[in-house]
């Protein structure tokens, strides 16, 4: 199932070194997390600072959404939070 991403907001979670964003399957909000390893795979030169995480996320946004759709489809309908791992990319 292809999700919608009408909310462009994303945030950096410093305690877990990841970026959080949200997709929507009809009216259900799905949380996604993209960790440092996945972002470094997408943007090897990214900075380890919070702004570096967000810049890498923004640069790879289309690819991240594609992978989020695939991970969500694999995971079924039972979960509302997914982590996108480096292996997913």
C-alpha cells in the first residue's frame, strides 16, 4: 500500500540518533524512524550533528518515502511505527 506524506514535518531525535517522520494510510498516522546508519548509507558525507541528519533526510526524501512504503506493506496492518534500517536501502 502506498502511503501519503502530506505533513512535511520531520524531527531529529538526539537521544536515539534518528529522524522521525509520519505517513498516512487513509486516516491512520504511521510513525517512521530513520537512523544514522541508514542516513549515512544514503548520504555518506553527512555531518553527525542534528542539522546533518535533517539535511541528509531532506536530500534523500523521495527514496526514504519509497522504502517506507515497502516496509509498511511488508509489515502488515498491525503496527503503527517502523524503523527504516540501512539494509532497507
